[in-house]
C-alpha cells in the first residue's frame, strides 16, 4: 500500500528523480520520458471518462487507468528481470490478452472500415481519439527507451493493444452517435 504524507521531498530539486530500485536518474532521461508519457495518457483517459461516465465502457477505462499505474511502476523498475512479485509490479501477458478481448467485444458488429477515420464525431469519441494519440506517444517513448535499455516485452505489447482498443472504442461510441467521420482524400484540392 502506498502512503504519502508529504508531497514535496526536495530530492528532485537537482533535476533527478528516484526509481523503484533506489537509483536516481535525470528527469529528462528516456525512462522518465516514457513514465511521463504513460502518465499523460492516463490523464487523457481520466478526461475521457468525464464524457463517458455511465456507459459500460467506463469500468473498462477505469481498469485500464489502474493498469497504466502498474505500467508506470514497471517502467520505473530498471533491469532485465520482468518477473512480477509481491514487491515488483510488472505488466504480464494476460493484461494484453484482456485488452484483446475488449477490442473484440467493442469491435463486434462494427461496420468494416472503408476509409481512414478523422478524430472526432461525438465528444466521447473525440476524447478517446485524444487519449489514443497520447497512448501512441507513450508507445514511442517506450520503444525509444527499449532501444537503449531493457523494457518488459509484455509492457510494450500492452501499450500497443491499448491504442488499438481506444480506436475501436471510439468507433463504437460514434456508432451510437451518428457514425464515424471519414477522411475524404484530396477533398479540398
């Protein structure tokens, strides 16, 4: 259980931050960039939930927000042993598999794609597209980190599936609100 009595510690005043193993690294380090991008994606999901409260998908998004905190903890734990334990949070393959189930559920009955989709439509879908773009940025930050240091492969799979889920969910939300906004190539030439 996390217990925070004091929010400021002053330990980061020198431009460093602490990782789970006690080491410190620069706040501009690729690992911290990835953790921050995951946090931004989680915040985008929080804003999305405001527009989707009361819908069935809200409980799924809350579960995802919790998983994103786990993902942040995973990224904050350097090393190449990706085995979870009581004291070490790691994303596991079952979490990405669960997202695949959610993708299939949200995509059931959706019409086939005949065009790329513009981010928009209903407010809920538009917010889902913003969250999806934030997740894609987090994925880019995570793969940049993975090019230099070990990153949990299950974490990389999870973040990739998450953007897919948010895309499909935006389509499902728009299906109940008039449909997707389709890209018309060269429309304004």
